C-alpha cells in the first residue's frame, strides 16, 4: 500500500484525533501512559510532542500509523509508534531525517521499539544500541 506521511501541527491535532486515538489505545497499556487524554495533552496542549501520521494515499480516512516525536538535547526522539506496518513510516524516514536536521538534531533515536523491527531498521542505517526491559510492580 502506498502511503503519505506528514507532521500534524499541534493546533490541528483535534482534526485527526478520532483517527489516531484507536491506534494509541495499545500504547496506554504498553508505555504506561495514564490515558489517551495524556497523549492528546502532550501533542495538542503542552506541545511537548509532535504527532506524525501515515495514511493510505488518496484515502485520508485510512490512517495506518501514528508516531510521537520530541527533540531533546540534539536528538530527535521517536517516543511512540502506533500502528501495524513499520514500512508505512520507514518509507518516509527521510522526512524525519530532514526534520531532525532542520531542528539542529545530530541523531535520531527510537525508544520502545520492538525487537522485530531490527531488520527493517537496519536497512535504513539504524543500529540497535540497547533493549529496555521492565517489570511493573
């Protein structure tokens, strides 16, 4: 499937929220976000995170992936990825690289990535530097 990919201006988050919220529901559990409202707040209210969306080309209704990013100390951090097809945003990785360079970042870091992403990420020159494990108490 051919996709389009773009950042969503924070003040436009509400226009796509009903399409991305179902994708983010899994993250509420997996990444210990307290709620979908917290994710929305980080994007649209606090503006600490930037929302990126991939959708099926010529079908804006079919959002297939959403990413959350933020810039920290010269690093573009991809903090969360919601969706089922890593290729839908890796096909547009150059867009993230350009955004990082335009924002004076010298690295891109993907946090909370899945171990199975290793092969497709390696094709883009992204190396595994660590795995994070945790236990909820």
